[in-house]
């Protein structure tokens, strides 16, 4: 018999911030209502203790964010995110099922062509992250599931399409693969088909490596991505089909 899959829909409060090398404020991005995600998931544990299984979840997110930069001022822009995780599980007992696997996250910051309040032209940014999720599914009572997860970054790449704002600049490609995250979720199944859930996610990513190149009128220039953090808090509903 085929396993059932949940269709998920949630709303999120999203916040992203960057600091310079001295820990000083550089910029923030905060979500504006509505900030929506649509996805699929299968968190069903193996039917018996001592058995292995697979769980997965994926989602696509769209919304608008309010940018506030230390020198650039403010602006509104679009935000897109995709996330996919697959994990191998092992059911220890009725309550605890550890898991570990692989995850991929892509964020596209659609800033190109927008004009910050202090002047200048912004550009699109794209972040790719490959990571190892690991943790536990905890089922303390029937119909209630907690998911406690840590994320260890394996690979990270930041692409800055700086030529959007000035054709004299090459697009930036930086490796940014030092960091970690946590992901906590709670799901309560109200009926055979419907459940409600909430989550908290946090990422802390270290400064990237430096990339250098020739820039028209400025000579040889180096650039990098600063330390940054991301916080997501959300609630949603799921339908099993």
C-alpha cells in the first residue's frame, strides 16, 4: 500500500540580518504579510521498533521583504525560497525515532532593478546551501509529533548579480560554507486527514571567502559575503492525501 503524503500550507515571519567584520549592523530583511509556503511532506515513522524508514519534506516560499541597509536606506523587494530534505530514520521505540540525511536550500533575492531610498541600484542575489540534517522525531502521545533537528552546512555558494546595477562590475561568486542551523517543529493531527503545525528555524552562516576581479574604473577589487543569520517562525495546516 502506498504511503500517504501531506500537502502543507503555512505563513511565516522571516528575518535576515548581516553584520560587518566588527559585529556592527550592516543590513536587515524582514518579511511583509503575506509570506506563504506550499509544500509536501511524509513524516510517517517505520511501523515497528528496530526498523529503518525514510521521511522527507519540501516547500516553495514566496513573499515580499522590507530591506534596511546601513548606507543604502530602504526598499521593498520580492523573495523566493525552495527547500528539500530527505532523511533515513530508525525507530528506537514508540516515542523516539532518530534520523539523518541531506538537505538543499535555495534563496533568490529579487532586488535587481529596485532603487534604495538613499540612491543607487540594487541587484539580484542567490544563495545555495547543501547541509546535513539530523535529529529526532518524538511522539509523546498519539497524534502529536515533535521534530528536533540540527543542520550542519556542507557546501554554500552565494551569487551576486552585481552587473544588474553596474555593467562594469563582474557578477560575484563566493563560497560560504561554514555555518549551522536548528529546526524545531510540532505537529498535531486533528483528524485522519487534517493536522496543524508550527515551527522555528534558525541559521547562522559565517563570512564567505574572498573573490577578486578587475572592475572598470576601480582596478583590482575583492568582495565577500558577511556573517549572517536567518530566523523563520511559522504556523500552518496539512492535508493528508
